[in-house]
């Protein structure tokens, strides 16, 4: 099934149930209201489409790349800082520099400058993304063009 198919076939609907923390649902509802969505379902469908598009874009990250990984996380999450440090040490050959900022008493923002093979940058990003306590991770890259 192609992305176009996913985005256009809404006749064949399936019901799902999800559990969300109240603060996350409240923020989501606030955004839905602000953007004029008619229902949570419409907003969730749109969010899933965006996630699918981003995932497919990430799958196409190939070749030599220069980029940045931005990450927001809860530094009070037990064991998270050690895990994030271990992951970054595992990929030290890709990481050129990092910047750490304390956003609030509980949350940190980290900006990591990276250079290397796109598939390795994607793997690093997904490892960071999968950790409990990490709120968001985004990889942005540009392809390095060889000089002729």
C-alpha cells in the first residue's frame, strides 16, 4: 500500500483504543480546537499521516550526510541520562558536537551535530527516540555533494 493509498482511503475505517496521559491528551485537544478539527479521530488520522510521511522520509536518508538531531527528554527518568550517554558514545564517530540546555527543572533539550552515512544517522536517531523518557527526537540532514 502506498502513502497515497493510506492518505485517500478513509471508507474502510477501523476502530482502535489508545491510552494517553491526561496532560498529553489535553495538549492534543487544545491543538485540535485551535486548528479547527471536528473530532479527535480527524486529528489522530492527520497525526498518523504525518508520522508515516516522516518515517518514509527517514527511510530515504542515504549517503553521506551532515545534520542535526534535536532531542527533548525528562532528565528525571531513571537511568535515561546514562543510556543516552552510552548511545552517544557508541556513535561517537558520527557525533561532531553537542549542546545541552536545561529547559525546565525536569526537561532538557539536546542538539547533536552529526556527520556520516545516512542509514547510520537514522539508526542513531531511532535508538535515541525509543528510550523511555525521551519526548521528541528529530533528525534533519542535508546530503553532502562531492566536489567535481
